[in-house]
């Protein structure tokens, strides 16, 4: 803050993107205000979810020693489900003595609060219950934000970083982005189900403290989306994600999809006897690289979900990585005492070189293909399950006859060339 | 599980002002009324030719605003400290 009480930078949103940007700038000596509309950071936030070690480790070395984390992910599961059966693939690594791990499950209400406290330790001024309504413009330049009526609610700074998440009103008001359209976002609905740690470890075949992340497909009535189960210390995070435009077509309530998922014979035994603790919902950017807007203008940058930088289930890592680069660009601007679009364009340049944009481009290659391909989320999962059910069922009919039937089913319903084309066009979906 | 039971799990500090700003002038024309199906907490209900809007259970996801084909919904954020506060999230 200078003599007139002005901050160098205002960051809106204390999620992974905003907190990282604020922390980066404060460490570089800038005076930063971090404004969060929730009662505490995380109060409005929802994810699956898994936090990845990268890039958090670069920001807070050995974060796993102090951060509120749930379980270390050693088991990655993928399930292809039909209405009443499921094919499960588990990739399990030996986690013994291998800490630090690549990913940890987390509870956002705890993690985001802890992470923002690290920014405060670095000198960031955090204000919670601070709802930003608008940006303040002067001569075509963003000069501050408004958090309520009257000048007492105006706050000025050389720079505003909007890290206000997927619905980002601020990016829209700054003319950097349009409001989302229904095929640019997915809706996730989630329940936290409490279970004793021992039950979780027994059901998922885990050692103490180890965790599973499970992604499923085939539970969204052929629409683009899927389900998930993540193991926390004493609870499971269970949810369904579906592209919003597809949910509109389906005309089902999102919680009906979640209820179906929870009742599925391949899922129900995991959660049986558990106690529901919370129900939540949140949008997820699904726009791919095509949807990524211009990231800066005079006096302003955007990062994380606000800039649609999400490649589900990766999101918090991309948010942190973009927040870090926005912070670095801000320090560069501060050094030159110039916060014009021209100077801030280094953000764009650094982003283009980063994993974030490369991952968004990869995601893009498959998005359109999947949007318009009803086979991926319905026909294939059903067919795989149908064929397995037939082949694995022993009833006196020869295996040869069953294999033949499987082949002709596949040929009639899909065809080899089409299957190859689908496989190629959805390669961006691969983990 | 019923939606009422689900919402009972969540922590709300309900504001006395509705933060969902809806102009219902196009609802009769709106064929599928997507706000009534996508909302994860059933805050929109079509009843006797009228859109009935509640806001108490709103988890502030913003889906209703995105799906309204006539752009008639604006989800403003509840003021300081109000609305949902996730304990897990
Ligand atoms: C169901 C689901 C599952 C997911 N699973 C995973 C996963 O397993 N792993 C993963 O890495 N990612 C996952 N993601 C994605 C991840 O949650 C997001 O990509 C990530 O949270 C984006 O971070 P952010 O900081 O950009 O935005 P957010 O985390 O959304 O933070 C934005 C912040 O801004 C605040 N805010 C918004 N508007 C205002 C305003 N006007 N004034 C003040 N404050 C404001 C909000 O309260 C919030 O704290 C998942 C998302 C969902 C919905
Ligand atoms: S979607 Fe919009 S126009 Fe349609 S019923 Fe709902 S509010 Fe009315
Ligand atoms: S913001 Fe979400 S929860 Fe709230 S009314 Fe709209 S759709 Fe329903």
C-alpha cells in the first residue's frame, strides 16, 4: 500500500488461482489485497478431488508436511459401466516409503483456507465475505474493483487479477470473455459420505493413509460426462459430472443421476452404510483451448477457471500454474512500473510455453469429437459390458460361438473403422 | 434421497433478499424450461402456468443462468457472509 492506501494489486477470488497469484506477488515485494466472497476461502468451492503435487510443490516446498490433505493416491481406477454391470481397471503403485506422492485427495474448505493463510504469511491482505460486484475502469484501463455501493466500497490498484472462477463475472465485465454457454461447462454434483477410515481401507484394498481415485464412464445415459469416487481420510467424495447442454437434453435432475450412480451395483458396496454429510454442486469449464479467452488487458489479468483453464479432472493444478505466471507477469510489470496490456502480454507468452496451454490444446482435440459422438458415453460402455456378460457366463454354449457373437455385435453396432476413428478422435480423453 | 434431506446437510446463512434475479416475461414461451430441470436443488418449479422460484437452498452453481435460453436469469452473489458455506466442498 502506498501513502494513499493504494494496493499494487487486487486479486479477486481466494481459490487455487487467486491465492497463488497473490502469494507470488507478495513474495516479490508487492502489496496485495486478496478478496474472497466466501465466509472463509473454500466456503464456496467444490472439486472432486485430487490435488497434484505439481506445481504446488514449487510454490510451497514440502507442502504435504503441513497442508490439510486426506489420502495419498496410490490407486487409479477407471470403470466402464452399463446400467447394472461394470468393468474396472485399477492401476496401483507401491506407495510404501514413496512419499511424497504425486497426488492427494483434499477437502476444499480446509485446503483453500490453509493455502490462503500461506499467502497471508507472505504479507497478502486477505478479506473474506468480500463480494466484488464490478471492476472500475478509467480511460479504458482497469483501475480497481467495487465491492458494494458507494465510494467506501471502491478499492484501487495498479493491477486487478480476476481469479473468480468459472462463472467469472469480472472477466465478462472486462470484455475478455462471454458468459458460459451450456456446451462450454459441465455441472458436477457431489456428496460427501462419511465412513470410518478402516472401512475405506478394507473396501478399496488400501493401506493406512493410502487412497484411491476412481473415474467412471457410462453412468450419464449416453451423454458426455461420468462419475467419480475419491477416498478421503474418513469419507468418500461421490459425484457425477455432465455437460450442461447434455443435461438439458436429458431432462433429468442432476441429483437423480447421482442417486442412480450411488445405487449402481458396482458403486453401492463402496458407500454402503455411510452417512451423507454434504451435498454440493459446481460448474466446470469444458471449453478446451478454443474457449480460452484473451488473458489480459490494460491493468488486468485473468487466471484459472475464470479463463476456462481446466482439463477435467485437472483444474487446481492449471489454476495454480496460471496464477503463478500471472504473478510473475505482475512482478515484471511492477519492475517496469507499467501495467499496460503491452507489458502484461508477457503473461500470454509465458502461458503459451507452459504445460497449461499445451494441456488445453490436447484437450481441445477431443472435445468437439466427443460432444457430437453419442457412442463414447453410451454405446461403447454398454457394448463392452454386454459382450463381457455374455462371454463370462458359463452355460454350455461354446466359447467359439460366444466370441463369434461378440464380433458380429461389434461389427453391427460399431464397425472396426468407425471404432478406430472414434479412438483417434477421443485420444485427448486418455488419462 | 429427497432434495430436502440433502439440503438439510448443508450450511446456509439465508439472506432475506432473493439473490436470483429472474424476469419471467418469457417463461410461457420457453419450451423446455431448462431452469426447472438442471437446478441441482430444485429452486425452479413450473406450477399452474407460473414459474415458482425459491432461493433458500441455492448452492450458487450458476447453472440456471447459463441454461436460460432467453437470458432472463441473473445469479447475483448473496452479500457478505450469506448463502451457502461448504464445510467440505
Ligand atoms: C465436481 C468437480 C470435480 C473436480 N475435480 C477436480 C480434481 O479432482 N482435481 C483438480 O485439480 N481439479 C478438479 N476440479 C476443477 C477445480 O476445482 C477447478 O479447476 C479449480 O478450483 C479452479 O481454481 P480457481 O482458483 O480458478 O477457481 P475457484 O476454485 O472456483 O475459486 C474462485 C474463487 O473466487 C471466489 N469468487 C468468485 N466470484 C467472486 C467475487 N465476485 N468476489 C469475491 N470472490 C469471488 C470464489 O468464492 C472462489 O473462492 C473439479 C471441479 C469440480 C466442479
Ligand atoms: S429457462 Fe428462463 S425463460 Fe425458461 S422458464 Fe426458466 S427462467 Fe423462464
Ligand atoms: S445457482 Fe445453481 S443452485 Fe442456485 S438456483 Fe441456479 S441452478 Fe439452482
